[in-house]
C-alpha cells in the first residue's frame, strides 16, 4: 500500500529533513529577501529531477515553484510552504540558532520549507505512482501583509493549471500528535483602516474659535465599537480594534488634524465586504456633526481562510489512515490570518495545523515570540501527512 511506502521513505529521510530545518533556521531571511533560502530549495529540487522550476517572484530572487509529473494523466495538486522569517531577536540557545542579528524563524516557516522538501523526496521516489501532477510552491513573504507573497505568486501564474491546493502550519497551541482543522472558516480575515480627521487648530484657552479633531476622533473610536455590538449578528465573529491614535503636539494647542488606525478581523467574507461602508458612514456622520472633515482609507490585507468541504473530508480520511482517528481535532476558528487564503479564493483548498505543543521540549511557546521553538519530532509526521494527502487526492479524483 502506498501509505506504507510513504512511511518507510519518511523514516529514511527524517534526519535530512531535520538538518534542512536547522540550516534554514540558522540563516533566516526576511520577506522578499529569501534569496539564499530559495537557492537551497532550487538546488534540492533540481537534484531530484523536478521540472518547470522557477525561482524569483515579485521582481526578487525569492520563491520557488516546481512540478513533478507522474506516469498517468490526472489533475494537478499544489502543495505550499512559506519560507520567510520575522524581524525578531532569538532568545533560544541552540547550536542552530539564528546567525542573523534581529532576524528569526519564530513562526515555523523553516519547518514548513523542510517538510515540503521532504515531500519532494518522497514524490520523486514514488513518481511512477503519481496519477497527475504535483506543484510545489515555496512561497516568500507570508508575513508581508499588504505585499503578500501568495497574492504575488498567483498574479505571476503559480496556480495556472492547478486544480486544488493543500498546506499545513506547525502549531504550538495544539498538542503534539494532533492534526487540527475544520470545514469552512479556518482563520480570520485581516484588514487595516485609517481615518484622517481635519478640524481647525487653535489655542486651548479659546476652543470656541477652533474645531477640535481630537474630540471627533475620540467619538469615532468609541462609536466604531457599536458596529460589533449593535450592527452584527451576535452569532458572527468580528473584531474591530484601534491600534493607533495621533493627535496634537502640546497640552495647550488644539490640533488641526487627528489620525486613527486600526484593524478588522472576521470569519465571514460577507461581513468583511460590508465593513468599509460601515466605517465610512460612522466617520462621516460624526465628522459632520462635530464640524470636521473625515477621510477613510480601507486597506484589504488577507481574506478569510476557508477550507473546502470536500478537501477537508479528503484530509480527514488521510489523518485517520496514517495517524489514527484520535489524532484529528476539530479546532476553533483562529482569529489570526494566513495568506494561504488567497489560493483558496482561486481553487479548492485545505489548510491544517500540525500540533507540536510539548512543554517538556519547549515547543509550546507562542508563535512570533523570541522563545519560539519547533518540535522536530513532528517534521516526519508533516512529510507523511502531505505526501499521503497528495496520493489520496489522486485516488479520489480517479474514482
């Protein structure tokens, strides 16, 4: 059976996958600067006989996409790993700690890249049994926000000819040995909004001769919270946060302008589409009432990560086969965001968490923290899971 062959292959290359992960960890690179990381990935793929290899996206030398085609005709499945690091100083003393001051793999993308290279080895070994094509996407700049790597790669053709996509994320909040995902909304959207308020400056002793934008901004800050409390169905999930307020330069000066910046997260694409209009209505109404002017800028960042039902069912079948039914955990929707969501807007996709939390190994630290550590015991599981998912996808597609 193919799953037994995959398990044997994964056992044989486990140490190589660990070494790759440590190498990526020791030499992290920030979004759109993953040049050396991409070169190493390309070298590995070329040595394995991959085709249609392309390195460099977004006008950079970062990111790698490559194909492997089986003997039989069939659909194309993409598997994606992100490869960028974070601007963070590592606080973990291990031999393979970051050699780059102020840059660290603090989210697990080094593990994702190593896992997908492990999958590349297995697919190359079992190429004759592939009933279609697998496209491996080593994506830069997942952490880049507005300049998302996924969005850019899609624009440059990374999904052309692809029928479906899968991906995973090592996950410290989830117990080691568990695989967590759910149908529908898996992770929230994330968007940024700015409100620029213009009044008329003046002296603090003569407020009647000025038009105070700070009062208007403060009223807007409190009122935008009523979107969630009074305009949205209580059974829906929406978060409106204010992260920044700029106004004034001295205690006795009424300023000319004020600036509010915040973010919105929701698990509903429909609600997401409505939020810009709601913000504009509130900002405009309050500004008019308080004799100010208001301009609203709404910046879409990441869509909702939505797992396709059929793809989620396929992944669940794989988890049961290779890890056992007790290994699956239906996780609650996470309010963090992922640019994997852009792929899912184009083709059916499924995204899952590979549990790695283990306090004894220090792998339960939060993602994006200086103490973050990857539990290397789960790397082999990730290789088996994605490899098995690929073959199961082709089997299901041929039925």
